[in-house]
């Protein structure tokens, strides 16, 4: 690592703009996602499995969109794709207020997934390129705070808007957040490095290349960043862990409002407020611990916190238990997410960070889709409280898998006479 990279600043104008823009994009997502189950059941007459379908189709559309975005970026450029995705997200969020049947709502949510998936692939790729490599855990920790805060505050804001002003006001506010995200990214100048941006003249630089030379360079760069087995394999295990964590989060997003109604806890949306408190506290600390001591020092205690949170929530009958569960979940979730993302980025060269980020967010959306369907089916048969008990079992599986992999890696490293890589 050269001296320039070691001394490169983290808090640049571009980093701040991308982080704030990503927060607003995820706020757009979370404000609506948490309130849709109540709208689907109350206004459209759907059941738990219908709620699951609405959530799952969005997540699957976002996954498909990310693969398409990765393929299209070398041809169309990041800037055009980013703003096209944001425009689709704004429009489809606004249109949700006019969906008067389950079928039309699902179509709108699929289109929203395409827009959101496109935008949420490009912004993290841009961020990963500007974070100094020796501060990747810290940088991703701060950047990831944007998503964790949105995931914590968005549901609470959405539920309150839905209760106080109604669903149309919620969709309008959510669409405004996505539009503001586009404005922040545009005004901050954070979105650069597309086809045209990369050709800006620099004093003392060589003369601009011809169109043919630029196309050849783009093709070579795309080929260099294409995923290979050596690129994919190191990402599979952290992606699996992230998917398991996201299954538990899906249960909160899809059903906590309905759980609150079933156990007669008023203002159940406060779960996300108290969750946000510990997320804010733990995010930067977790990133520094990862940089200095590796992922084991973060993931094992953090997973135990999420497991405990789900157990407490499954037995909650009042606000004290709900708050305790929220604080524990924030500690665990806020530490695990940036650690897994930084682990995946550190396992790949810089030119493949776009693929690593895509795989990370795809594993998140896949977990949300699986969780919506799986936990929705469980809730339909056993109730919401028992469903959260099963979520605790999922985190127990997370811990068992991770510890087992550590033992396997240590055994292999001992035979080879080297340090374990996992």
C-alpha cells in the first residue's frame, strides 16, 4: 500500500454526498415497506401470505435488476443508469397510492424493485472506490450507517405517517425522499467516473484517446472485473450469513406492526427508534474492531445479541420487553451488516468491488424475500410471537455455521502452517 493511500482522507465531499444520498434512497424504501402489510391486509383484504408475496416480488425484482445493472454499466455508464433507476423509484413509489388491487400493487412493486436495485448497486460501488483500502472497515461502517439508520427510522416514520395522514400521504413523502436523494447526489458532484466523466482533461495528462481506444479500454476494464470462480468463492460464506440475518429483519419489516396489534402493544413502531440508538453507537466501533481484530471479534457477540433479541420479542407483552429487544437487535444488526460487507470487499480486488457489493445487497434482498415467504407461512400457522421464536433459531444456525467454519479454517491452516483465512 503506497503512502498516498495510507494518508488519503475518508470524509471527502464525494463520500458525504454518496452516504447521504444512499440514506435517503433507503429511507424511501423502508418508509413504505414496513407499512405495506397493514395496507394490504386492511385496505386490499389480503392475508399473511399475500403480504409475503408483495414483499418477496419486490426483493426478487431488485436482485434481477442488480445483475442487469452490472452488465449494463460498462456500456451505458454509471451516471445514466443511476438517475434512471432513481426516476423509476420515485414514480413507482408515488403510484402505489393508486393501486386498488393486489395484482396492480405487485406490478408496481416489481417495477420499483428494478429502479431500486439499479440505484442501490451503483452507489455502493462508487463508495468502495473512494474509501482508502486500509480504512475499508471504518469507511463501510460509516457508509453502512446510512442504510442501518434508514432501516431503523424509516419504518417508524412510515407507520406514523400511515396512522396520522393515511397511505397517500405516506407514498408522497416516500417518493419525495427518493427525489431528494437524486438531488443530493447531483448537487454534491459525487456521481462521477462515468464514460464522460472519466475523459475530463487533467493538467499534464496525455491527449484524450480516440473513441476506438476508449471502447477498447472499457472492454478491457469490463473483462477484468468479470466475476471468476476465484472471485465468487470467497464471497459465498459471508453472503450466506448476510442472507440469514436478513431473514430475521424481514420478519420485523413484514409483521411487527401486525404483531403489535395482536399483543396490544401501542406504538410498536418505537421498536425501530430504539433499534436506531444502538445501531448508531455500534456501527463505527464495529468497523474499527474489524480493521484491527478481524470479523470473528464482531460477528460472534453480535449474532448472540440478535438471537437474544428475537427470544425477548417472542415473549414480549409490553413496551419494556419491546425496547429491550430493539436495543439488542440494533447492537447485533448494526455490527454484523458492515462487518460482512467489509469482509466481502476485503476478499476481492478493487476492480471487482462492484460485483462484491452486488452480491452483498443481493444476499440481503434474497434473505428478505425468503423471510417474507417462510416467516409468513409460519405466522399463518403459529402466530407472530412463535414466528419470532423461529427467527431466533435462524440466528442460532448463523452462529453454528460461523463457528464451524472457523474450526475448519483453523484446521486447514494448521496443516498448511499458515493463518486461517476465514
